């Protein structure tokens, strides 16, 4: 398989079904799916809608692996577990509350191949905000020109201020303003990406993956931020417009955010 799609899930059976339906709408490249469930009760794949989508994927020739990964040791450990299951050259970390439009995976794969960087991603868009334009949050938008280069991102530095780009439906508005044509895509600079990130597996493992989980308490956030910063310093990373990822806008299951992974691992503290 060209891509392993890695889906961590917990207590979101309905959202998982929608996420899997998006994968079932992808035509190429060839991919396999690994779902790792940490639900308190029955795994999400037992929900009739999720089970039906798994059958659709398997009927399409997409292998689906179902795993229960307990006890819970935190977000970073769960992602490392999923990464350890991956063997494909490219791995897509896809959260269990993100729907991909048809063609999104092909666009991500093409971008990663052409750019040759460590990762590319589509920031999930909250389409309930389509009428909510936030120009003050999009001033940091900057396309990559002449290729993607390694970057070092840290809090309170200018590049860190790109993070509001991914709020609400900002990228949808930027894409509309750019008048991108069908089939056209544009790489841009990010502070980090959440929810839908395609890595070169070699780049992610070479930067340490999520092995820093052992330095963190189980209740933490920002594990994807830190992993991406480590990849970006070595190989660079980019967001892709238009974003074909839609956020389902369900309540977050990560309610404890007092510990940021980068604060602990990089020995950073807010000023």
C-alpha cells in the first residue's frame, strides 16, 4: 500500500463512521486503514454505521485493521502505537472527527511527492463559520515559493503567529479569494497542523516520532505540534490549499490541556 491511514479514536462512534465514509470516497492512491480505539466502553467500530463503512472499505480492497489499545497513556503514546503499526512509505494521521472530500488524499499524496518535505496537511475547516470572515487571523498567510525548506518554530516567535490561520473557516475564505482552479493546489507556511497530516514515515521516525511520550504525564496536549516541529526542523512541512478536510465540530475529547508537550520536552515555559 502507498499510504497507511492511522485513526486514533475514543468514545466517538458516530464521528468515526463519518470519518470512515470520507475515506471510502477516496479513489487513490492505494491505502490501508488502522483504527486504534481507546473507548471506555465498546469500541467505536461496533456502531452499525461505522461497521458498515468498514465493510465498504474492505469491499473496495482497502485493508482495515482494528485494534484496542489500553490502558490509556496519553495522546502521544497512542500516536506512537499507531505509528509502530505502519509499514507504508507515507502515513496519514487522521483524527476521528474529520471528513475528507473526494480527491483529498490524492491531492495530499501528490503534494508530498512533489514538495519532497517531511509532511503536508489539510487543516480541518469548521463550515459553520462560512459567514464568519476573520481577516485579522489570515494576515500571516504566506505561500511557500521555490520549494519547502526546514524551519524552526517556537512560541513567541513570528512563525508561531501563523496558528490562527486554521481557526473557523479561514482557509476556505483564503482559497476562495485565491480563485484556485480545479486540480490546482498551493503549499503554504504553517505553525503546525492538526487533524489531517500526511507524513513521510521515514521523516517522522527519523525525527523521533512520538517517542517523547515517556517524558509526559498521561494528561497532555500538543503532541502533534511537537512532533511536527521536530520534522520541520529536519525536512520542512507545509499546509495545502484548498483544504479538503472538514471538521465535524463535535465537542473535544481532550479536556485537560494544562500540560503542553513542547513545554515539557523542549523545556519551555510561557513568559
